[in-house]
């Protein structure tokens, strides 16, 4: 069993309230979940309206498939014009980890 996680630190564009922030972040979270069947949530900076932290996790029996899906998730977020991707943190946990 292999587990992969991605954490995104995002700078949001022309957002002036937490309500506007939700209208940007929720569609990203929903699209990642719908397209890639990953577990995803906003995990930080909930009180800042121009910053967002989104994290996702996936479990797979094939490390190659896992890496491919995480790559596709990263490309999807990076391609969103309403956000600037400041950083991405990727982690893999494999069968040998304890």
C-alpha cells in the first residue's frame, strides 16, 4: 500500500472577503475530488482571505499510478488562473515505512 499527499499554498487573486475566498476555494476542492477521487480539504489560513492551504491524500497499490495522479492534481491547481501557486509539498509513504 502506498499513500501520497500534496499540500498547496495558494495566493488568491482579487478576493476581498472570506465569502469571495470560499467561492474560489470550494470549486478547486470539488474538482480535485470529482476528477481524481482523492480526499481533499482546505486545511489552513481559513481566517486569511487572500491565502489558502489545500491538502489532498490518495491511497494506491501502485506507486506509479499514485505519482501520476498527484502530478495531474498539481497541474490542475497550477493551471487555475484565479490562484497563484506559491508552494507544493509532496510526500510518499510506502510499504516499507513504519
